[in-house]
C-alpha cells in the first residue's frame, strides 16, 4: 500500500511582514558595516549627536545661519593646523611648536605690512616662506639629526614664542590691509538674480555634492578592480545619501546668510588636495608606511628621512597660513596669539581617528575632530557654560576618543 505525500508550499508572508523584514535587513547591514568601520564612522556619528544635543539645548540657536557661519570663521585656523598635525602624527611624530609658530608668523606679517608697508600679497608669500623655513629647520634636526620630535618642537615652541615677543616688543600691532582681512572674515560676492539665497554658494554646494559622489564611486570601482573589500551596495548608497544631505544642509544654511566664507574655500582646497595626496600619491603612502612600520618601510626602499623632513616643512607652511588667518581675523598681531593652538590641533587629530603609534588617520578625520571641538566650544558658550568647565569637558572628550581607539584595537586584535 502506497501513501501519497504532497509537499506543502511555504505559507505566504503576512501583509506588511516583507517590508519589515527588508527594513530589518537594511538596519542589520548598516550595523555590520559600522562595526567593520567603527574607527571611520565613530567620530562622525559623535559629531552628529553633539550637533543634535546642542541644537535642542539652545532651542535651535546652534543651527542658525549666522551662527554656522561664525562657527566656520572661528575654527578655520585650528582646522588648518589640524590637517598638518594629522600628517605629522600619521608619520609617528608630534609638533608642539605650531601655536608659537602661528604667533611668530603673525608678528612677521604685522612687521611687513604695518611697519614696512609691503603689499599684502607679497607679505603673505614671505610669511609662508618663513613658515616653510621654520618647519624645514625643525624637520632637519628630527630627520637627519636623529633628535626626537618632542624635544625639537618643544625647543621650537620656546624659540618662536620668544621671537614673537621680540618682534612685537610686547605690544599688539595692527591693523592689517582690507584685502587680507577679507580672506579671513569675508564672504563670496553676490552674483546672479535675487533668489533670497546666495547663488554662488548654492552653485558651489551642488558642485561639491557632485564631486564627492563622483570621487566615492570612482574609489569604489578602483577597490573592486584590485579585489579589495568594499561595503555592500545598499550601505554605500546610504553613505552617499548621508554625505549629500550633510553638504546640502550646510550649503542652504550658509546661502541663507551671507554666503560661504572665503576661508571655507581655502579649507576646501586643503581638504581635497591633502586628501588626494594621502590616498593616491606616493608620498602619502610613504607617510603611512613610516608611521605604521618604520623598519619595514626602510626595507621597502622608503626614504624615511626625506619624508619626515617634508612632513615638518609642510607643517610649518600650514602653521604660517593659520597664523595669517588668525592675525587677519582679529586685525592685529599679539604676543599672546596662538596659545594652546598646538593642543587644540593635537586633540582634533586624535579625536578624528589618529593613533599614538602612527600609521593611522585621515585628513577628513582631522576636520571632523576639529569640528567636534568647535561645536563643543560654540554650544557650551551658547548655553552659558563657563570656560573652566569647558576645559574639563573637552579633556573628557579627548580621553574618551583615545580610550575608544584603544578599545577598538584590542577588539580587532582579539
């Protein structure tokens, strides 16, 4: 006697369950991607949470167009320093002299433009050259003299601070020419019809979104060509949407006030330029190599002394640029300028993902770390937190960022 067995087809999913499963799957995909890239996304998420916290705490004042514009202007020189400091830390070194060098270059700019009445473009070139020479001298002692960067730059910090006092004779010197002031405090000009927005800022914002999407897609294709791991397509698209939304929001906020500050364009050029160098240029890969594993880099033919020398020369030029921006913003050179700037730049780098052991970090991470500190400063000022507690909170944020980095390394290693 035979028995017929009929295979039962699976019961159809109840209405609405398939959509919920898809959403759960996407959420799981995002969480998995974040776990694999926790170093990359951790501080970006932290920045978003800090912005939301202070936006709620200040009843929206943090995100007013005027305040967002001031936030860019107030932190521009720290962000410039943070870019150079990130490269120094990736190479396995530290630079304690950048705050004093910033003040020294500001004093030189005042002497050139105020006392000697040089045209400001000529004075700017001379000041950048002074910064490059100062960085090159320190880089020579570190790279070719074998003296630890901590000692060399500590000596530089004292020397440049003393020279600043000598050049300014203990007094504040100013004002600066209008052209230089516009670089630090000015905005892009108005063009086109009246749209209640700053048209040129809108155009630049849309161009930036297109450029970022193009760059991300190109980098993904190149990684796939070399059989490297890439994020899943859904997560990649979600990342593009998030970046586009962030840039668009910033663009609309700035365009509804006076437009994009000129110094923001300077920062954009530095971010794109140094980001490209660190990702694609040979010198960028060599910086990562000497910071990650110096003996292996030497065996691979990397000229570590030359790379270290160039890293500090570059840091000197960026410190000079930051000094010019700072002096022009406040329209005077002061003997007390640049105090603790080196600590702010170092903190921004570590908050942005740098490692004490070197070989790790990105230029974008330095910008994110600087923005974390900038938003904290601005938000705490808006809610009336005193400077004493501000220092305590920023110290705890730095400690938490480095502690998170150590924990993440141990987790990956296990």
